[in-house]
């Protein structure tokens, strides 16, 4: 509303301007109305007055004068009426234009009709509503307006759709606020008792390196084979995408990718490896962001320090240490080409899987470097002739059984962790390799003939630390750990706990019982091959693994006491006091059974089997360190000596003769065989190492002529021989008593040297002399 001089006011409406695709301009609005100070409507004139016939009045000048004056007044009225009509038409035209409707054609017919009606004294004719959309002369303008309005709507819809798509692809993108804080998943590096790396679980991330410290051909090899236009593209490469699409179309399958190094880095840092269109769009968005945020050198450095290069390694430094046992700064050209070749398919081209395939791929990389002008043909030939030498892996194929065992326990030691861990273990890689070779060699030669498919071996030191663990014949074929997870019948390997209970109840090794057929209720136990020897000592009965004597002894001392003894020395198993208990019909794991034998080797101290000595972060912060040793003494020394006196005889003259060690090394042990040869065991020990061997089939099917004294005893002896010295060759507690018993018993006196060794240390001379003295040969 704008005030004007003379008390008038003017109301100005709105105006809109549309520009069509043809650049034509359309105006809408611009309404205006005027009126007096006392009134005036919006967009219309003052109300129309009623018309009356002109009055004839007399004048002093006569009738002619009066007529002329009347005519003048009539003409004036008519002029005023025409002005009112014109003003009303103008206001209507403005309203019509403001509403975007075409204007009607000017016509004076309506004005003449109105004047005649006023002259006749009739009221004005009521105006009919016009159907504006039927104006033929405005049809073209109306269509042009509608088309222009649709263009505007389409443009707005396109923008809205673009915004919706952008929101869909970016709403769940990870934060990029601090890229330096982005870190790999925590890794667990395990080392053995001598500091050698066993294996790394999780992402083995090496230390970060810079381009300045690397040989020039390291980044050049990566760029030549992965992204030759790296230095010029803005994060995504349309040329590379088009080239890859053409190659894939010709091949009929995906043989080439169009991702740039920046896109690969974006995926490694922020995204998953899922193959979806949405992920590719997100990858492109993040790649452009990286190009804006960082320089090309920084992007290439990040890429080399984060990319996966097979064998659990992330980054050029970790891969160089894993494959070539050297830092990345010392890589040669053929080694750099081999690492760059891994980027296409790390598992397929890893030299640890196929050295020939890795070398062929490295040659492809060097050919690409020649094509890109980064290498001469002569340099390529020289590098091709210098074949990279791979580092000898410290770990063995079967060590992953032990690694799984470690990982399963970590959370109970340190809870949830978010930093790289270094776990110092009790494993001895030398002993581990010896155990795997002993198991594999025996099964390779005997499995078909003896119908046996699996074996397990575990070795503990005299504190319970695990020195070797073979959970099965092949970790790749079966990850089931038969050392810790399997529960099998130990057979006669359970009998030492029966005899220990008897000794603690006052029996002596020299006491006798009758080996004869017996019957307990409706159950009648029998010996192996149904042979009986009459009166025998407890030592003979244990060394010969006589079933009838063990059953009689258990019935005498009580089955509940036998179970209590077994639990006390470390056998963690659910045992039922059934009649067949002394024959080893309860199910046990090899690890628990081995731990229960350790007190015989260390003088009566109980142990907890363990595999971890210390856990610390990569920065050196100690999170856990083993402090305790075990439950303390579980067997009195006198009973330890008596048990060793009997168990030494098992490998001298009893069922475990095949386990005897060369050089007269002090040792003892016990065999075990379940019914129908479904399980066969040998548990043997020196003063330093206690090891058990189990052979059998996972489906519990019987083997052919396999007992604890055959394959298990042979594997045990092979393992101990390959493992070498595992510490001082101390005597077993009671070892002298076992070799120098009472002369009244008629046993042999053995001469010892100044260091406590038997004077005759040859395998045949030592053991055969004892056998001859006992009248067994």
C-alpha cells in the first residue's frame, strides 16, 4: 500500500517472472487498483452508481439553450460512464493477467448495451462468468505457460532426486575427521620360548615407511601394474574405467578392473570388500575426497602402508619381513616386483603358496615397468636372472592347533583388547617340528596297513608348560584339536592311578596278587590274548599291563579313592566308579592325561597345563605375566619313587619297550589300549619332558593290530630323539631304586659313573644287560 498526494492510495500486488527453455519471459501479477481516500477496493474501482435519464431543465436563455445544456450534461455523463467502463475493463484485464489467463479481445458491444439500458432507466445487466479456458485466441499463450511450468518442475525434481541419491550413498559413510586414527584390527603375534615368531593372527601390520626411505622402483612397480595414470587423475580414472569395460566386454567376463590406487586406498581405509554398486559409488566419493585432502605422495604412502599383501600381512614392511626376512628399505628390484604382483590376488600369487606363479607374476610387473618407461629391457633381464630367495618360515603347518588354543584363552587373560599383542608362549618350535615329523612319518608308512587315520601328540615340561602340540594329522583338512577337544578311553594308561592309590594305602611294589580269571557279579575281565601268569608282583603286573590284577587292586582300595587320586594329581575328567574303571573306560583328553603324569617326573608337584608366560602390547606394556606354578605337592616323594620304580620297568621289560631311548637316558612310561584297538596310547616321560601319543580314528572304528606298545610308543621315541636334549639328563625320582632293587629279589646291580649315569650307556648293552640278569632273554 503506497500513499499518493491528494489522499489517494495505490495497492501494488506481486509479480513473478518465469523464463522458459526458449528464453521467453512470462510475467505474472503486477495488479494495481486505485481509489479515493474514503474507500477503494483491492483490484477494483468504486461501486457503480445507478444511471437515470437526463433531466430537462429550463434556462433563462430559452428552450434551445436549455436543450443544449441538457445535451452537454448528457454527453458529460456518457463520457464519465465510458471512463468508468474503461476503468473497470482495465482492472479486469489486470486481474486476468495476474492469474495467468489470456486476455479477452476488446469489444465495445457490451458498453453500448449498458448505455442503452441506463438511458431506458433499466438496471445494469447481470454479468455472466466467462469460461476462460475456452478463449481460442489465448490458447497458444496458455500452452506455452504450461510447458514452461513443467520444465521448472522437471528441473526441480531432478535436483531433488540427485540429493536423495547422494544422501542414500553417503548417509552411512565412516567418519573421515581424523584419518591418522584409522587403524587396522588388533593382531596377536605369538613367539616361542626362544623368541622365534610362531605365527600372527589378525592383521600383521608392519611399521609405516615413507617414500623417501624406499627404493624408487618399489612405488614405481606398484604404479606400473596397478594405476599408470595415478599422477594425473583426480581420484577416479574415466579412461581406465572405459578401457576395463572394453576389455571385459570383449572377454565376456570381468578380467580387468578400473579402480585407481586412490579408490583402493579408500576401500582399505573406510569400506568393506562387498561387490555392490553402492559400495563402488561410495568408493568413488571417498577417492575424490582423498585427492582433495592429500597430495599424491601422501596417498601413495598411505596405500603402501595399508594394502594387504597375503599371508596375513598388511603394508610393504610387514610383507617384506614375512617373505624375505628384511626391511622394505632393502628390497631388490625382483623382490619389489614380486610384492607388487601380489596386489591382483594376494593368496593366489603369494610365494608361500606357489613360488613359480609368484615369479611369473613378477615378470609381468617388470614388463609393465618397461612399457611405462620406468625400466629398461636390460635391467629387466638382469632382475629376472636374480631370483628372490624366500625366508625360511619359523612356524610349521601344524602349529596352528597351538595358535588356536592360545587365541581361545586370550580373552580370559586380558579381556577385550584394542592394541596389537605379543604373546610369549611356552612352545619350543624345535620340539614342535620334531613332533609333527614323527607323527606324519609314522602315519604315512602305517596308516593304510594298520587302518589308522589320525594321531595326536602333546609334550609338557615339568612345570606344565606346553612344549609341543600336534592336534591332528593335517590342520588344513581338520581344525579339530584332538589334544584339547577329543575325549577318548585311555585304556591301561589309566592304571598308574590305581597302583598309586594302592601304594598310598600301604601296598608295596613287591607285594603280590594272583593273575587268574576273576568274576565280579556278572562281569568277567580278561587279559590281552587271554593269558594268565599266576602270582605276580605289583611291579610286574603294571609293567605287563595285567588287567585282572588292576581290577582286584581297585576293588580292594575302592573305586572312589582311585577317582579321588586321579583328580588330585591333575586328571580333569568326569569319571564314574564303575567296575571297568581301572581298565580306563572313562573318557579323557590327551592334555589332561599328560598333565596327570607330570608329578611322576618332577617329584610329586602338581601342575596346571599352560601355554602363556607373558602378554604385552607392541609398545611393551605388560598385560599379564605368569606368577603361580601349580597346586603344590600332590604325591609324597616315597610314592613317587615307588611309581617310577614300576614304570621304568614298563619300558625295560614290559609293554613299552619300543619307546626306549638310545644312550640309556632315564625314562619311564605306560602303554594303553582300549577295547577292539579303537584307541592306542603311550605316555612317557624323562625328568624334563612328559609326552603322550594317541592314535586312532575319528569315527571310533577299530584299528588293525595296533596297541599302545606299537605305533604310539614308536612315535614317542622318534619325537624324543628328533627333539634332542630338552635340558639336563637328570635321574627320575626313584630311578636308582628301579635299577638297583633288593638283591633278595634277585635283580641286577647297575654301576653308575660320577655323574649318576649308568656305566653301560649303549642302548643294547644297558637294556639287554638288565633283561639277561632277570632271565628274560
